[in-house]
């Protein structure tokens, strides 16, 4: 069996090689198709073409063809999948506490270095003193962000998520810098135990 | 004659100029929408309701662009060419009757007795705008565009002229108002439904008229540089042809010229073959000014339909190759038009008076 296949392949190779040799050495004459009188008249073809374009025109005019989404009025939002990677954002838990503990792993993993965190210390008298740190400043430069989702993957506290916001706009570079408040506003509250490594997120 | 004639003529000139310029800007809009619809797109629909204010936005854009003159151009001809492209297209409309009468004033600016000759004489000047523009730009692509345009004009002008001869054989007069008058009495040339329409001779005569119409329309396509004969422009081969070196309002003038030529071409086709301002059942302006207005509206509606056909053809057919175009012009349309003349002349001789 194996021998058969290999011999077949060899034979094939030989044929192809031979053909290419032929192609290289002689010009190929492509025969012109012989047209009948209707095709030579050319007018029926024009009329058929006109009929096709008119059909398209008519269907657009009557609103039967629906291919274009009128973007600002109609949006994808309802059909976005759960694993959509939009703008990264910080989330709060049910008690309204910012989950981020300012470990700076996302800052280190971020390929375009879009994230900048300045950690602050939680005083020892505080109820959550064992958390030790909180983000005093948390900035994501949305001009730099490449929506790769590595920050989300690396976060041990499940505090940063890529949300479904995709239209991030601004008039200046400063506008495109998402500060902590903006990030929390986009993020909102994440309920329950978030199973980070489930199949979707 | 006298002051009344001068004042009414001036009013007609201003009025028709306003209508033509408006039609040009909306023809550009219509072109974009029609092409979009044919290609299952939407086209410009953002500026104003259904994008109807788009021409104004376009105009402001073109006015505010930098008017750049390349260093190596021949300045005088470079400036002259866009004007030459627009002028003939607009002048031609002067002899076309665009309505019956309004308050007793005939709705044609100049009812000259050499009407169609005037149309041909002026319309063929349009090629100078392209040729001079192509030469004065001192650049390769515009130059090729200009050369193509002149050769194309030579090949199609001939069949254009020959194609209308049957019309004037039948009418017996070169005046465009009498062409319309004949069609009101005897029925439109390509569809003689008016009057005694059961007369088989009329329908026999309509066959060469349809051929004549087709040849004339195709020649007008070539004359106005529209696809499938837009070789002087040929975006893919010549990157825009004669208008490459032009910017801002000078470029806009070329654009204006193309569309004005299209409108004028449509107006001439409508006048010669579709009964001009006449529509069966609608009386002319001597029965009241409202009918006069309706006649004008009918004329421009017919022109609009013709313009749609222009666009429809443009977005259906691919461009002809250079040799195919020459072959078509010299070997087919010229002969067809020539034979057609003899057929009509023969029919006229046989036709019972």
C-alpha cells in the first residue's frame, strides 16, 4: 500500500515537472471561444446586465435588501458575545468595594504598557488592613490599549475585566486616558463569585 | 421684439441656468445614490433628510480646498481648460425647447432654424476643455487622457451626426421646436401612440427610428465621456485622466461640465426622440399658464429619466478597451447610421402622403 502511494506520488511529481518544463519552453495558445450570433451581437448581454442591476436598484429602493447597519442608530450591542473583548475596566463587588488590590501584575503584563498604577497603603486600623494596598491611581491609556485581555487573565483578584464598550472616543489625548473613576464607571458591579477560568472568561 | 423680448430672454436664461446648475449638483448626488443602490449600498444619507443637502456640503468642500497649480503647467491654458469644459455643455441648452409657452412666451431661449447643427457645433467644442487641460497639465496621464478624448470624439461625432439625419428627413426641418411640433401631431418617434396610431406605416417608420435612437444615445455616451466610453478619465488606467493635475474649484468645473453635458445630452435625446415637453393628454401652454408649467415639468422629468438611464448604464457595463471603442465607432455605428438613413429615405419615398 505504502509502496503504491509513493510510486503514485512519484509518478505525479514527474508529470508536474514535465508540464512545468513544457510551460517554460513553449508558449501556450489559449483558443478563443467561438461565439454564436447572439453573443456576437452583444446587445442581449447588455440587456441582461441592465436587468440585473435594475433588480438590485429596485430591491434597495423598496427596502428589501438589508445589508447595511446604520451604525450610530443601530448597534451590535445586543448581539455581542459574552467573551467580547472591549474596554478594560475595574469592577466593584456586591458591597461596593473596589476589588483591585494594586498588585500591579496587570501593569507588568500589559504588552503596550497602557496601564499605570500608583498603589496606596491601607492603614492598619482599617477593617480591611490585611489587604494592605489599594490603587490610589489607576490609569489606562486607551490610545495604547490593544484589547488583548492579558490584564484580565493575570489578575488574581478578578478585579479587571474587558467589558463590551468598543466606541472609546475623545477629542484630546487626555480624554483618552481612563482614570480610576471612569474605569469603575464602565466596570460597574460584578456579582457573585466570578469564575474567571470558565470557558468564556 | 424690443425690450419685452430682451427681458423675457434674460429671465429664461437666468431660470434655465438655475435649473441646470441645481440639476447638476443633484445629478452628482443622484449618481452616488444610484450607484450605491445598484451595488446594494446606501450612499450619502447623512446630510439633511435622505442626504439631500449633500451637494451643498460637497460644494463647500470643493470651494475650501487648496487651489494648487503645479509648477510645470502652462498657466493660461491650464486655467482656460476647465471653463472650456463647462461652457459648451451649458450653451447647448439654449436651442432646446424645454416647454411650450408660459404667458405666451415660448419656452426656448433661442429658437434658431439650425437647431441641431448648433447643438453639434457647440457640443463638440467640449472636447477642447479635455484636450487642452490634458496638454496644459504637462503630465503623462492627463496627456494620454486628452489624446484619447480627441480620438474618441472623432470616431463618435460622425455616427452622432448621421444618427439624427433620419429624424430631420421625416420632419423636414432642423428647428428643434418643429421636431417637437411634428411629434405632437404624429406621435413620438420611437413610440408613435399619438394621433392615428393604428397606421402601420408609422410603426414601420418607428423601427429605423429606434435604431437611430440607440446609435445616437451610444454616441452621446461617448460624447459625454460616460461609461462604457470613459476612456479619457479611466480611473484604473490613467488615475483620473485629464483632471489629475486639477484641484479645488477647477476640478469641480470639470465635474460640473461632465454632468452638464449629460443633462444637455439627455435634453437633446428627449427632444429628438421622446416628444420633448409633450405628454399625451396634457394640453400646451396656450390653454393656461398651469399647463405651461406642467409642460416644463414633463420635459425635466423626461430628462431626469434619461439621466437615470445614463447612470444605470454606467454602473452596469465595464469600460471598453481602446481598440474595441474605435472598432465599434468606425466599423459598426458609422455603417449602421449610414444604412439607416437610406432605409428611412426609402420608407419616406414609399410612404403614402
